[in-house]
C-alpha cells in the first residue's frame, strides 16, 4: 500500500509538460488535401497548413540549404495512381513523402519513398525516388496559410503549386493519358466488360477517337465483331483498319470498304448491317458498292428503312424518277413507328422539309394516333410553319392523348403561340 501511495504522489507531482496527450484536440496547423484527376490518373496531396503569424518564412522558418517537409506536422504526402513525369522525369505510381530543399533563389523538389515519417527530421537521401528542380517565384498574392493548388490544367498535365507567405514553389506533373487509359481498358476487359461485344467496342472507340494505340484498337474492334457483328462495330473496325495503317484519301476508303465487305461476307449479319454499310459507302462516294449493299438489305426483308437508303443513293446519282417511285413504295410499307423514327432522323440531320414530308405521310396513314400529330407539329415548328404547328397540336390535344404526350403537346403549343 505504501508503494502505491508513493507512486500516486509522484504521478500527481509530475510537470504538465511531461504528460502524454490522451485526448484529441485541433491541430494548430490543420490538415488539408487537394486532388486532381488527369485522364484516369488521380493525383493527391495530403498536408498541414501552418500560418505565417508574423514570422519571416523563407530563410528563417524555412532555412536555406535544409530539407523542409513541405508543410507542418507529419510528412506531406503526394500520391499518384499511375506512373507520371515530374518536370519531364519519370515517377512510378505510389505514395511519396514530399520535401523541398530551399535555397535563396532555387528549390529542389524531393520525392521520398518514405511517406510515413514525422516531417523531415528523419529524412534519408538514400530513400529518394526522384529529385527535380522546381520553380521558386513571388506569389501572385500573399498567403497567410500554406496552400497547395493544382494550376494550369491541360488534358495531359498540371502544375502542383504550394504557396506560403510571399513565395510559391511549383512543378509540373505530366501523364501519358493514352498509355494509362489503354492499360486500364486492357485490365477492365479481363472482367465483366470483356464478356460483351460492347466492352470491346467501347475500348476500340477510345483508341479511334483519341488517335492512340490504333493497332490495339483494331484488335479490340475485331474481337467485338467476332462476338456479335452489328452496324456499329463493323463500321468502327473498318475505320480502325485504315487509320491503324496510316492510310488517307481513297486508300483509306478502299481499306474500310474491304474490311466491311469481309465482315458482311461471313454471313452472320442482317439487313441492318447491310443498310448501314450501304449508307456508309454512299457517304464515301462509292455508289456502286452502296447500291449493291442496299439491294441486299431490301432483299433480306428490311422493309422501309433500307429502301429509304436506296432512295438517297438514287437521288445522289441523279436518278430522281427512280428515287421518287421507290420512296412512295417505301412509305406505303412503312409502319407508324418506322415513319415516325425516320422523320425524326431527318429532323435531327437538319432536313426539316424531308421530315415534314414523312410526318405528313404518317398522319395520312395513322391519323387516329395523337402522337403522329404531335410529331408533325414538331416538324412544322422546326420548318417555321407556326400556324400549321398550332393546328396540329390542337388536333393532338383534342384526341385525349396520354398524360406524358399531353404535357409535351401543351408545352409545344405554348411555345408556338407565344412566338406568333
């Protein structure tokens, strides 16, 4: 018992500074984080924000010639989720302790593999992953609290800047976006997306649109077509087949049409693929090939849609009489849904006169459907025929349309009448 009381007295009489902090209280220099994404690469800085508090920062609080922890308290940590370049020098993905060696007119940025130490007190140059020269310039405006920001963002690069007091330090982080995205896509295709034609198609599309890793894109497009050939992936594969070889002009067109021809010849396609191929060939001014593919689509029972592709081909060839005859036949066989969809297709393409013609033909065939009057009104409005649009909308609303169609028609009517 005497030993216990002796221990208690000693404990109670220890100076306050010798006690261990057991509770959580706010840091004098609070924690903060900033994050920037470039492509699929995430760049994050975790740091603490000391205040100037009337002190001289550069040369005194941050002595020249000594390694500084780039913030307060524990390590400032920078994390990059993929390999990057810092001022043109490579840095692997990972977490790094960020330090600066500050001189009077220059700064060296240090990326240490040790990101868990307490500041720079145990900094060891042997753990350096990278050192680069950083920019050391006057701040655009003084900062009382140390502050990290990502500035001058481009699709492939950003400047990481830390400002404190009247000075700013910055370095550039660059990402090979094409490489990192393609590597990520390759990993993704080993999971759920790789079990669908869409996954391979989307991956190929990234390569095509961004003009990167085109041979890889062609392989992915080929895989998509093998899994489920359709108009989308056949045409994408065709474009990659020419672009991956660096072809242009007629050489590119020839390679694309050859690719399409090979995929169609495998036999596991429908009129939809032939119609899309015909439309594509027409746009490439390959009229004989376009007409042949359109004829196959029509023969396969595609109905109105491939016939309208053939109509466009005949018009482009100057065969107006044949075109009008086939057009009348196509419209006569078109269903309500086909006519409505084709009318909107023309409308979205800017052919308002052609859209109105189709919508009027649909009204003539299916005038008991309020939706066809609503579509016709949209055509009239797009064509600047407001009086006709008002009349068509009133016809639609007088047929007691479903709630969603009624709301749409009332909105169009208000728009048409307010602009009269």
